[in-house]
């Protein structure tokens, strides 16, 4: 029997923690391993509990979700996936958390089924990417970070895959668009992440926007 996906809930509002715990523990394949009320508690809890996913509030009084995420993923390739939970999606804090290494974000008003699906998606290593929302965030808060993609040396096919990733396509959808096998797409995605030094698809897409490779309007910039 497969071990359930372990989740750590981090939010300074007890009501939010209680609600998320109830939603997650109601699923046979998910389990809440612990809770924290501030980002400062996250590293020791992660070291002790070894969760697969951290549900991280983006705004907390002492150590916020951005700092906590950055500390968690820095130099730790085996760190758990971080799923930011937020009240407002068009929030600079959300964008900075994604830049810091979060795999995606979830609105606090999300339906229980959406919460469960989000945890499962990031736990299996995929990114919870909302193309329209990320474009808005980049348009509002993004900044040019140099020609990171130009230095990465992506092949034409890898560049095409990255553009489709930025459009929010899954591996299966990319495979259908390019008329190749899913395993081939996975190889290309892996190469893109490695060349960009990106932890997952979210960081790769943000790098594409900030390098001007993909325009916030959704089209290719060059």
C-alpha cells in the first residue's frame, strides 16, 4: 500500500489551519503531519516530519511565506514542495513566493476539491500553474533578470516546449501539440529545468517571462 501524501500546514490563522486539516484528512491518500503558525517553525518541523507538501500562508507576522520558502528550498533538492495559500492572487507576495521556489498557489476561498487536487498535483512533482494569473503577476511585479535563457543554450525544441509550458500545457498536451511522445516531452522538460537551474516548471516559466523570452501578454517576445 502506498504511503499517504504528508502535508504540513503553515498559517497564522487557526481557523484556516483547522479547515485545511479537515479537508486534507478526509482523503485516504492524504494526511496532515503537523501545523505551524509562523514561518520560523517550518525548517525544524520539516526536518522532523518530512512532509511531501507544505501549505504555506504567504503573509505571516514574523517570518512570512516568502522567507520561509526561500530557506526551505535553498540548497535542498529534496525539500518538500511548497504550495502557497493566499487571500488575493494578484499579490506581490505571491509572485515573490513563486520566485523563491514555491510550486504554485492556492486561494483560501478554494473549494475543498481544489485544495485536494492542488496537493496531489504538486506532490507528484508537477507545478500548479495558472497561466493567466502568472501573466498578471509578471505584468504587475516582474522585472527583467537579464538574458538567462540566452545563456542557457536551449535547443529549438526545448524553447518550443518552454513556450508551451508557459501557456500552462501539461506534458500530454505538449506532446499532442508537437506530435511527439510524452516521454520525449518529459526529457525536454528535464533538460529545460537543468539548463535554467530551475526547481520545477513554475520557476522555468518565471525565468522565461523575466528574460523576455515570453511576453506577459502571452505571446513570444523573441
